[in-house]
C-alpha cells in the first residue's frame, strides 16, 4: 500500500521564515503543487524536520516522495519532483498550450 504523502510534495515551514517565503513564492510562480506543514503547529512535523536536518529545525524543508531536501532552491524541488514523482508537474509545453488556448477565446 502506498502512503499518500509519498505521492505529493510536502513543504515544511514556520511563520516569519524569510527563506520559506522566498521558496514559496518561487514554487507558486512555477505552479508547483504542495501541502504546507507548519512545524510550530504540529510536533510530528517538527520531529520529521529534525530527523532529516541533523536534529535541527531547519526550514524550509521539502519532502518529495522518498527524498527530503533541506533549504532547497526552487530548481532543486522541480528537478527532484520530476525524478521522484514523474508527471506531477505541468511541462512547459502543456503550460504554453493552455496559454495559447486562452488567447484564442
């Protein structure tokens, strides 16, 4: 049985983190889907981050399938997502095709 979290991107963050805000803006511009996990609201999420960040609560941390990235760039998230969860992200050709369809209306 597959764990549903293995088929999505999980974005671990905390309020006030400027690095989290920067990564979130970049992922939104790239239309990357993700589930947000506030480590200050959920002790299990904080424990997960500590487990992959040498005991520290380093955010942003992103889990993609079976891979965890600590303080990644948006490009690292996209590259890892394409490797771990092929087909999850919209390709640039799909994106431009949708844009052309909107122009024809």
